[in-house]
C-alpha cells in the first residue's frame, strides 16, 4: 500500500479520528459487515478536475484511505450526465469517459480497487482489502433512442440506471421538471425497463416523478431500487423524496430504498430550496434560449448558479437527521428494504455533521446502535439488503434470457 504523506494525514486527521477513535466498536462492525454505498459522484468530479483517488484526497469525499477507514466495500460510482448533456448530444460520450475514469483508477491501483459487475464476484474481488467499484448510470440519456445501447453499457459494467435526472427525458418524467410530457414512463421507457430487466440491470427510481415511479413498479418484473432518496415524510411536498405509499410499494416488490445524506434531502427548508432551484433553473434556461434567439447577451449558467447559491445557503444538518430517516424507513418498510446511498461528491459538501466523507459510516453505525438497533439489522442496512436485491435482479435477468445463475 502506498504510504500517505504526513501533511495529508494531518488534514484528514479530524475526520479519521472521529470514526476510528471515538467509535472503535462501531468501526469494527463496519469493517466486518459488507458496506455498500449506491451513489458516489466521483467520476463526474474526475472529469472536472482530476485527482488520484487511490491516495488521500482531502478536497474530495471519496478516496481509498478514507473508504477503508470507514469500512466501505462496494462503492457504486455514479456515471452522471445532465439534461444539458442530453440536449447537446454529448451524454453518451461523457458517460463512456466517466467509465474510462473508473477503469483508470483500477488500472493505476489494482491492489486497491477492482470493478465489480456481478454480485457473486464479491468475495473473490474483495480479497486484499480492495474497494470494489460498481457502476450506476444516473440519467438514461446516454442510451438516446437506441435500446441496444443498454447492452453496450451493460457490457461496460453498468448495473443500475436512474431513468431520468432532474428534468423529464425520452424515458420518463423527472420529479423537478415543469414539463411532464409522459405522465409517467414513455412508451420507449416501458421498453427500456423491460430490457433492463432482461439484462439484469437494476431499475432506479430516484429523481423520477410519482407517476413515473408508479409506472416503473407496474412494468418491472424485477425488484427496483431508489439509489439515493429520502422520505417525503420529513420534507413535505418535495417530490424528489419518496412518499410513504411509493416506498412501501418498492418494498412490497422486493426492492430497497437507499437513504441519502445530502442536506437538501433530509432538511425540509433545504428540500424546498432544492425544488425551487430546479424550477427557477428551468425558467432561466428558457429565458436564456429566448434571449439568444433575439441576439441578446445572456447571463451565463455559472454566474446564475453562483448568485443562487449565495442567496440560498444550505442550512447546517446533523447525523441525527439521517438516523431519523433510516429509523422511519425501517419501521415503515421493514429492516430488509433499507440501505445507504450517500451522494458523496454530488452535493457540493452540503452534508450533515458526522457524515462528511466515506470515513464516516462508523458514526452512522454508532448512532443506529444508540437508537436501539441490533447489529444484525445494521448489517442489513449497511449493505446486505442491496446485495440481496442485486443478486435477485441478476438471477431474474438470467431467467428472462433463458439461462440460469
């Protein structure tokens, strides 16, 4: 293992000490359990500004040293493309570049990372303390109108797809979108779900409108996941989080709800601001398009974003708010249908105190213990539930293809 420079260790010391020194028993459980996080946005950040995530990287929330410190075993790397990438016709190219970035991490550090595409390969690949990198595609835009692209991305290792992101697309309506042309899944979207079932790709309903989630649950022949969602019980009128009714339907179908950590999903005021942001962004983009058509100078998206962030600072949040979500989810859905999807590196640092990076899963373990949960239940939430669902989807896909697992 490559030694970590002393100055970097000093920068990381507060976070590592919190997880390691204050909660040694909790860290021992995180080390022993299978810890799966279904949403980490490292790949898109690598395209913006490259880092060697095999070494300590204090300005990111995921890197190898802190992943091992926190007990993280399977990290789903988010292959994210935006509605803007879709509109520009660059989503497919960007998705392949992000997958290349993940593969490059493994190529540089084969002793630290490995790509995992099948859950049955976990024990073999995990030997030597590797952090296993799975691929989840956030936004179905890269497949375009071509159903065969699902096979292409499956071949590259993608094992879940979030059908839409923020805005409606050709597959489904998005939860933040002002335009909802399909009132759920499009006819093409129904074919996408069926083909994902056949290939053994998990269908992810995070970011979808309620109508879209209902349609997915109607169409899918395999369990579905919400890779990084909260519960609307804590954030009234925030459609991005799941209603109790929809969460229960996901569980009834054998799926799992992966609770996310971002402040915008666990705090009611922050959630309202998040909805307002996407609604105002859509209006801004329309006005920008109209102004360009008139030959007028328009404000850049970067300047607009900076002004919004300055006027809408995220409120401070606490670890206890994530624990409340997990606790409510377990009571609502049962302990077999709850997991974790942090959104690390995807929420611009707007995270609760005590859950600032992948070093901090032991803090959540300790808090759940203090909430009265047994270690057996905590193990399920940390990763066993997601691995069970992934295995079931993989096996169902093989059966649909006429084979067996």
